[in-house]
C-alpha cells in the first residue's frame, strides 16, 4: 500500500486529490497539510511513502519543505511536486531540493495515479522534452570534454551508456530496446548507477549527468 501525504493550501484541491487517490486499491491518503511547516510535522508523525507537494503555500513553501524533508531525514519519503511547466525556476529548484517528480494540477486523474506509481517504482515523472529544457537552462555544467567526468569514474562503460539514455528521457523499456538488453538487465544497471553515485532516483541521475557534462561528451 502506498501511503500518501497531501500538501496544498487549498482545502478543495486537497479534497479532490484525496478522492482520486483513495479510490485506488493500492493507495491510501494518510494525512493532509496546508503549509510547509505542517508538512514537516506530519511527515515525522505519519511516515508517508510519498508527499504530494504544492509549490506555492503560505509560510514555508513547497520547495523549502521538500529540501528539509529530503536533506534532513535519514529515510525521507519521495516527493511528487505539483506545478506548472511555465514556472521553470520552481521546477528546477525542486529538483535541486530532492523532488522525485512533477505533475501538473491539470493532469487527468488517471495520469496522476500513474505518476504516483511511477515515482514509487523509481521512475522519473518528468517529460523528456521538459527534462532537457530545464537542465540545459539551469544546470551549471563544465566545458565540453570527451573524457569521462571524474564524478562518474566509478561507472562502467555500459553504465555510462545507460545513464546517457536516462538523461535523454528514456524509460527502462526504451533503454532495453535501444541497447538490445532485457528489462531486468537495464533495471540492474540503473540500480548500480544510483548506488555508485549515491543518488535517490532517476531525476537526480538526470541532473548529475547534465551537471557533470556527460551529455556534452557523447562519443
């Protein structure tokens, strides 16, 4: 069962999200918060698996709350941020804060539910074109260099190849088709990448690939 905490300053929005999520057999809403400070309290009290986090809330906003959750707890829940793609600065700041994915408030219910499950399974919930646009714009990267960035030196050549495809927005199934590998093998490579680089999920892996200049040094 996926245990979710909803954070939004509008009661009507929280109620609508609760109805959508509680209707699923594998999801339950364990609590609601109307600002970032309450989110922090309820995360410690309820220990949810995922926080559905609004960005703009009074007092402590969603980005600051995400940062405190992801960087201040030994085993933090995943954070799925509710946002709009025209607020690029907010989205990228949420990536840096540790968010695992993003969803529009206008997203159809079935897509929101699928997004929750995707984030909980370790997939990044961010459209490939949005990933590239955001990271090209906001990630500070070193000059192009054909050598493997030192931060990625622990990865094998195959793992580097998989990381490039992750950063290009491909799912495990798409990577498997591109590299002629099984889904299980790709999943193993992804897990090794996250473990070696000490990353929480694919969103952080994408950010690391761009930040280290890997996407500028493709063979």
